[in-house]
């Protein structure tokens, strides 16, 4: 595809998405009116209703859910694409009783299947490409694409490890199309002097941008002060963390309440080690930025409640569960797990 074709595809995708959002809003409004009418008609029915993470459900007839694998099949996408869609907040999931694997309400699947362009529209929104395919999409040389990525012009959403255990970054095709529309002058001609100087110094913003997006998405899923503090703390190594959080009981509590990705960490040891390294800030100004953010979150957490200590009677509440699927809007590791 040429740049012009990419831009046309991007424009159509955005238009379909806008129509989908409008249709979904109208559907939700109709459902709400229907629900109110049923409530008025059945005011004398026996039974209780409870507010849950997935909305209001009946205690007598809980909403039906399906496993993630089954949901991916019904939505016509691969499991890795499904997990990435959850990571991006495109699909809402709910936790299983007893802390089991996340599940999906059948109503959520029906909503997604009713969207215009299904299933290709959903698959396109989670389509990822590497350097070579990304360069083809933007109609530029792979070397130029790598320079743009290293300079922070485009941000990876996930990664995997190749057979040499080297990190291979992946990018959302939709975001590359948006970049082509936003910055067409960077796709041709000479590289700007400032960018060229930065690249010659060895700068590489890919890990930093991946960390930043990961932290932002985890923060968007929780409002608990200590859990938010734990997310910020995850970007600092033990030495840096101890300098900011000098209380060992608070550091231990941060480990306990740290929000985890919805589908856990990568399965292989090599992928977990790579992810552990990539999660840590390594540039002085990024480390300073993370320390400042951690300090501010920690102050708020301490005001909310103290961290538990040995001998506490259990009255101190722990962090509430992460709101799975509440978004903002790398070969041995599963790309979707690495994304988080």
C-alpha cells in the first residue's frame, strides 16, 4: 500500500468507528429505556439486584459469560489479537469468581458483532506490524522507519523475542496510518537536523515509549492510591525505589498491590527477563520523571491510608481489583502479554 492508500484506509476506519460509537450510544439508550420500563412493570417481583463491575445484574440470573478463548473465536480474531484488544480497552472483560481467568459477557460479544465492518473492523484495529511491514505501509525504506521509531515518532505497542532472543518491536497499523496523516513531511526528504543529531548520539525512544504507554494504561484501570503508586514504582530499580520509598513495609505493600496485566506476564523465562529489563527506566531524565511521579502518588497514598505492618488486625483495606478492560484509549513471548 502507498501512503495515499494508507490515508484512505485510515479515513474509512475512523469514519466506521465514529458511526459505530454513535450506534452503540443509541443502543445503550434504548436498552436503558427498556430496562426502566421493565423495572416499573415488575416492581413487585421478588429478588434483589446488585451493582457489579460489569453493570447491574440480577442475583437470580447472573449475566452469562464465556472464556477468553471462546470469545476470541466468536469475534473472529486470534487469541493474541484478543488479548491486545483487551489491553487497548476495546473489549471489556470481567474477573472470574475466585480469581480465575478473565471472562467476557455475551452481551459484550453481541455488541462487538453488531458493529459495522465486523469482523474485519475489529481485526484491523488490533493489527500489528514489524519494521519491514510498517515501512511498506508508509512507503518508506525500513532504515528510515527504524530511525523514525528510534526518534519516538511512532511508538511500539508490544514486542516479542526472535530466535536469537532479540527484542522485535511491533506497532499498531492504525497508529502508523495516523502518523502518516499527521506528519507527511517526515516520510520524505532529509531528516530534520535535531532528529539527526539525537539519533547520532545513540538515542532510542522505543523502550521508553512502550513503558510510558504501559504505565498509562495500567493507571487508567485503577483509582486506588497505593495501586497507582505501585504502577509508578514498577519503572524504578530497587536502589532507586528505596531512595524514594525508604519504609520497607511500604515497599513490600507496593509489591502486593501492584496491578498486573489482565492476562498475566509472558510465559517463557526469556520473555519475562526481557520484560523485566524493559520495564525499568534507564535514562537519567526518565528516571527523574518517574521518581517525581512516584513521590506525588506516594504522598496521596499515605494520606489515604497507611501501609499495613506486622501485627495489624486486618482492618486496613487492600487495593480493589483492577478494572479489567477499562482502557484509555515480544518469537517466544506472546505479543499481547508483552504489551502490558
